[in-house]
C-alpha cells in the first residue's frame, strides 16, 4: 500500500509539473529572461515563527545557491487536508560587498502527496522583477526537489 501511495504521489507530482510548465510557458511574456530552475532545499521546522526555514542546498542559478526560504504566515499548517499554506520570503545568501536580495511569495504543500507549489511575484536588489512558479516534491525526509520556470528583471508592477 505504501508503494502505491508513493507511486500515486510521483504521478501527481509529474502531472502538476507538466501543467505548471505548460501553463507558465503559455502565460510567459516571452522575455529572454525566462529560464528553468532546478534545485533542492532542506527544510527545518521551528517551534516559533518562522515555523519553517528551508535552505537551497543545490541550485542551477548561482544567485539562489544557499538562499533561505522562510515560511512567515501564522498559522502555517492547516488540517483537512493537512497542508502548509504560507507566505514566504526568499533571501539570497550573504555575499561580501553585495546586499542580500529578497523575493516575496506563497507556498502550499500537501502532506498527503508530499508535493507543493510555490509562486514568487516581487523581488529586491538582484532579485528585482523576480517571478517564479516552482513545484516542490519529496527526495528524502526534510529534503525537497524544486523545479519550474523563473525570470529575473523588469519591474515589480
């Protein structure tokens, strides 16, 4: 039964990825800044806000390597279905001589499938004009794959 549930979760994740990639491709403004993100994040729960913090441990985008994602909504966990539903703040890793950049977004993660969706709409400094739609899926406990479309540049109007 457990293998069946994992299989269903993988199939649902693949369908979600296909829909997100297809819809974001159609909805994209066609700028040359659109690209595909592939990464992994490791997440840690906390007793006090932010209730979850994740760190991008791998990233095909150097700016996002080591970036932190903080789940800032309280409450962040909801029952029926059991899920995380929270505003998030992505903050780039500190670099000498550069201000940290941030991007605001929202993530929903369903415990039953181990999959989720994160969207980002606004950014500062190096993330100005940041937009992303990323699908989150399980790798091992507390480690998640993150894939999807993103763009950096333009304005945040």
